[in-house]
C-alpha cells in the first residue's frame, strides 16, 4: 500500500488573554506534510463498501475557503457531502499517490501563496443523531461537516450542558477532536465519547473511544498522526440541564459576576463568551479586519518549572508538573504593540495573539510578521512560541 499523504485539518485557534486562565479555540486542523502512519490503539473496525461521486473543481483559489483569506490555488477541490464521498475521495487520492489536504472550516490554517499541488477535500457532510434519557444524558453523534457554533447553539437550546463555553469558535465539528479545541476553561476532551474515522492505513472505518484519543493540551492522536485519520463523526456525551459546566475561567466568572467553579444559565454563559470573543476580534465579521485571522496564532507556552516564567507573567500549574504561561503577555511585554504590521499583515488591534489580514496580505507577509513576533519574544524571555495554525506549503 502507498503511504498516504497526510490530510490537513484546520484547527480555529488559540485565544489567550494577557491575564487570567488561558483560552484556546482550535476548531480544525489543516496539515499537509507527508508522514509515516502511527501504530493503532484499540478501536472498533467496520468494513466499508460502495462508492459515490462528488463535485470536483479545478484550479480553485483557496483564500476563499479560509478565515484569513490567504492562499493560492489548488490543483483540484472536491466538496464531499456524505461520508461515502469523503472516504472515496481520500481513498482514491491515496491510491494515486496524490497529496491530500482535508479542509474543514479553514479557520486555523495558513496556506502558502503558491497554493496546494494536489487534491483538497472540502468537508461538507451534515447530520446530527441524538440519543437522550434522564439517566445517561444526551449522546449526540455529529457529522464532521456540521458548523461547530450551530452545534453549540442547539446543545444550549436542547439543554445539553458542557459546550457553552466554546460558543463562537469558527470551524466544523469534525475538527474539534483533532486539536482538542477549548476555550474559557473547558475543552472538548471533557465531553467527547468517541470519534469515528476513516483509517487511511487499514482502509477501514474505526470508532476510537475517548480514552484512546490521546487528548492533551491542544493535541490528540489525530493531530500527532495527520497522515492516518480522516474524521467522519464525533460523539459527545452531555449532561441534561439548563446550567453550564463549572465556570473555570477567571475573566468569564467576573463577566458573569459569579464565583469561579460555580454554574450559570447556559444562555447567559454563551452571551458572555460571545461578548468577550467580540472584544478580542474572535467572532467572524466580514467588515472587521481584526477578525480576518486564524484565531490566536501562538499557543500558550508550557514550561518545565516556575523559575522559567518571567517575573509578572501569568502562570498556571499543570497536572504533569509543568507550568503554562500566557503567550499574549509575552508578546505585549516583548514590545510588540497591537496594530504592528508588516505589509498588509498586522497584529490585531484588539488581541495581540491574533495576526490579521488587513485586506490584501500574502502568506509571505503574514509569516514574516509571525517570525518577527516569535524572534522578539525569544530575545526578551528565551521562550520560543509555537504556532497554532497548520502551515500548508509555507513555513515559519
């Protein structure tokens, strides 16, 4: 069998304010590097049969499919609206040894100005299946192409608790487990029961349960081995009720005027989260160039000891003994002001972690800006920032 070219997944981003607990919103993952498949962990295997057609377009401008509005052309783009179309498109490209880019919501990806030489599979599968009872709560099975924020809105309307703090994150549901998307003190690993995938090595559909997904901070087995899996469906196990999960983020608790660790009506939590995200330019708005971004561009650094945290910087102890600090704080205190620009790429005027397209930015300009920010932080604090968005046919 030909070693598959890894799919790209587009993960929305990392939101971390300069003070308070870190927030990260990464709804998708777009990766396109060639890799060797990893050894599989326990999973349920289901045979796949049948074939289906899907719409194919040639020489497609990828900037039109990303929130950054940056990216050159693709050789061909296939939009898939059913699971079978998704499987067939990936399987056929793999059989022909063609590079494959799996494109979800395009919210956490930087595509190079030269575009992508290969097949882009645009995920547009839809459907939600629900099993709910008073004892076990709601088990919702969500197709990969469902809009993530629409899923959150439905969960709140149906009184399924646990997703409300991730309101307003752009992207599609199938990308959320790849990056272990999270925001305002919670992440999807807390609610995911299983992930159904197309295994590109074994040519089979697999159901991988949460314990085997390898979830860590903004990571998973799917992100660690992007050449192997294409997410088909995600199952979320959610408690029933109109109150939120415990409020674990200090800024959100202050906005809601509640004590950290307490609960609040989910509708109020959603409104507060959306207000906070808008204040940082993290809710998409075609008229606001501060939202023409891939979300937060850098993850919050994980340091080995508290001694490595700069004086005055926020710090949050982690279960593994390391310490997390704020990338936004580091950027601001390294002397990078909001609005700083290189060409038409600029640091957001609202949130220093977001690098934005002011209208006609190229990937070259954006990555030059990212390099400058990373260099300044390293010089100031001897800490190297890691980019959150996946880079396709470009490098930092």
